[in-house]
């Protein structure tokens, strides 16, 4: 809503039952199956929401609102349009209560964030060209632990392809993860936590570790602490190859964490031509084969992905090669003496 001065009027929710009272009122016992750990302290949920930046007049998607603590903080921060996606129907009545307290601001979707089409959830007029400033759209969530890693990998792929939430531009994300996952996402080259996830996130975004929430702040208390991480997609990704190709190179590089990087990277190639092609790739990329995977920089990964793409363009069969598949076939031949893999049943 615009005030007479043209500024967006500030909004505060009217007095409501506390989150603890909402939980009691609707008998919302946390279920382990949906990784439910609630935040009841509104100072803490306000602090998470502040990491997203200025939300006055913003469009926001909240993942897994549950009893609505973070939801209240997002509304109080001035979001104009908040879409919440919640899988557990038990939370819907409590969220409807909030919706009545913030007329026209809260949209409730009962659904699974892993399949929800966020590109259809907001009007296309909010889109911004990729190279420009991010759109006024944020994703915020105290994610369920069992969903957070598959979800961020899925969103990183959407980011690379500019689809899903990134059909609107460089949508920013403020999300919670198990502390160990948060550390992997933000780990720099040569650090102990450096992993596949670090490279995949950092070639596409600026990833910022905001703060840690001790496990005891949640109800029920999880066994681990939680890290809040903020992501801003880069206008120019640090690697310009297709996501699947980058993912394959990075996955192979980290195949043997403690060994020289060439040990994993050579598995990108069929056994018969492995030494020759692996050497060509590392030479073209100008990467020292005796570096450990954790010591490879984003620049190294860019050069490796470019060199691998070059080799695949000379021999298109390479792109489909997976060493695990070659191993599987060899095992079958050893066991059955037949080169044909058993066909899976076709039903009927
Ligand atoms: C860790 S709790 C956080 C609840 C609330 N946001 C808070 O901070 O107190 C995770 C929430 O995500 C919901 N959830 C779990 N899996 C989901 C999924 N696939 N899609 C949408 N919501 C999901 C759970 O039901 C739960 O409400």
C-alpha cells in the first residue's frame, strides 16, 4: 500500500496468539518425517529475515512456513506479497489466521516445494533482465533438513538455466541448512570443507554465510546447529558450460577427495583411452594433475570444464560416458560371461 507521500506505508501485524500458543491451539506436534524444527523466538526470525535485505514492497516465497514464525517476520519487514508453500496440511488453519491479519498480503499454497512451479507463482511484470539488478523477489526459508540439499541443487540448476524462480531474474535466496552443509556451501579453496557443493554453488552465485543458530533455539531441538546462508546469482557465471557438464566434471574431480585430482578426473574417459584423454584435458586446462580436488580453484574448474567440453565436441560419445556404467557392465560380463546387460522388466 502506498502512503500519500509516495512511500510504501510500514505494516505491523496486529496482536496475535504467540507461535507457542498457535502450536498448542492447533495441536501441531512436530513430525520427524518432515524434519520439523520450529523457531518460536521472533527476534531470531527477524534476524534471519534481515539477512535478505530490504523487503519493503517485495514479493517473497517462503519455503515451509510451519506455525508461521518466520512468516510473521517477513510480513512485519514490509513484504507486499508473500507466497508460502507448506506440505503439511495441519499448518494451513494457523496460516489462514495470519492471512486474515495481513489482508491481501499472504497467499497459502498447500504443496511440495520440490515440485512447485515457482515460475507460475508471481506476475511476470516483476522480472528483471539477468544482467541488471536482481528482481524484487526473494526466497526465504527455514528449510526442512531432508529437503535442503536436493532443493539447493535443483535451484542451482534452475539458476544456470534461468528457469523456475530464476525466470524472473537473479532472485536472491536466504536459507537455513545444517551447519555442516552451510560450511560446505561457503567453503573456500583448500579449506577442509571444500566439496562438490562449494564449487557448484560458487560458480553460479555469491554465497555468504550469515550466522549460526544453535540447535537449542529450535523446538524440538535438532542434534545439529544451523547455518543461515544468503545467495545472490552472479550476472556472469564463473563457468560458461552447461550445468550437467560442469556437474559431471566436478563430481569426478571429487571422486577421491584425498588423492591427486587426476585420479578422479581420468574417470571421465573410457578405460581404453583414459591416460591419453585425461592428459590432454589437464594439459589444455593447464592444471597440475597432482593438486588435490580441494585445492582446485574456480578458475581451474572453468579451464577443466572448457577442456572437457572441447574433447566432447571432437568425440560426442564421450559426453554420455559414465565410468560407473562401464564398471557395472564389466561386473555383469564377469558373472554371466555375456556382454548383454539383463533388460529390466517392462511390466505387464
Ligand atoms: C524446519 S520446519 C520450519 C518451520 C517454520 N518455518 C519455522 O521456522 O518455525 C520445516 C517446515 O517445512 C515443511 N516442509 C517439509 N517438507 C516440505 C516440502 N517438501 N515442501 C514444503 N514444505 C515442506 C514442514 O512441514 C515444516 O513446516
